[in-house]
């Protein structure tokens, strides 16, 4: 059970991160491309981690609750 839940959680994380990264890149790519790589990844992670932790993953967990609990 735990192993299946781990795989489902990993898939759900990817499903959440992928569109958010694309949206952030779409709106901020021109600005971010002018910043050195280390600062660019610092900025992206500073945006993505709180957004994922406090907004998107709680929403996805609620939306996919039955699927996550299903054995």
C-alpha cells in the first residue's frame, strides 16, 4: 500500500509542477533569461515551493482523495 501511495503522490506532484512551471516560464521567461542560472533557479524555487506546498498540493490532494486512498 505505501509503495503505491508513493507512486501516486509522485505522479500527482509532477502533474501539479509541470503546468505551474510552464505558466511561470511563459510570464517571466524574458526577465528570468537575463538573470544568471543560479539566481534564476533560486527565484523559480522561491515561487514554486510555497505555491505547491500551500495552494496546489492541498487542492490536488482534495481533488484526488478517492484515487489516493484507493488500494
